[in-house]
C-alpha cells in the first residue's frame, strides 16, 4: 500500500492522495493499494498501481519502504511505501490532476496535511472501524483507517515528517 504526497516543487508535499471505495462508509478515505505483478519490483508496482487507480504519475526514485504488516490472506504480507507524485508540466504550480479509475475507486483526491491531521486525531485506538455506519456524517468529513492499520502508520509517518500531529 502507498501514501503518495504532492510534488515538493508544487507545495512542499503538503497534500496526500487518498481514495475511497464505494462500499466504505461515507467520508472514509485511505491510502491507495494494489498488488505486484509476477516479476515486477515493488517500487514499479507502486508507480503502476497509483497511475492505474488515480491517473497520477509517481516520481521515479521517490518510492521508499516504510513498514510491513501481515495480511489476512495465507502467507501474504502488506508492504507500505511513501512516494511523491510527479509535477504535471501542463499545470505549473497546480496539484496533479486526479482521474480515478471507476472500477477501482469511487473517489480519489488530494487532502491537505491539516485535514488529514484532524482526521487522524490523537494516538490510541481511535479511527472509525471500516464496518462502522457513518452515513449520518457530513459529506465533507474525512475518516481514515484506525491506528492499528498500515495505512494509518503511513499517514502518521507523513504527518510526522511534515511537522504535523502524529
């Protein structure tokens, strides 16, 4: 799984690219994820999956390993990365355009460090469980995976690196 940040040349990496599946509760967003193809490096898989799911290109050489976590499938492992999006030369000074793959994601968007920090909240068991009913939540509210997830660890690592709450 991967947390992609906005290009440093655009805004210093002050935004994270988060996506949501249609089956998730309203307001739930998470890092992007995918699978490595046979013979593909993990770094190449990150670049390919981000481009396929969001239309955002990842800067070559920016992909870095952060942590891993056992996965519920037998003999499987989730591997977490941070990466930086490439600046879009056709949109100087703007965040790269996001074009979510409708078969993969209901939505995908850039979220500011401040908004993500509010959603993460203080360390502890917090976070909204995936199966929680947040249908009464205002559309603008952002919910991220709980503190025991690899996605949350990646988000907190990014917040920490940018001087935000973690």
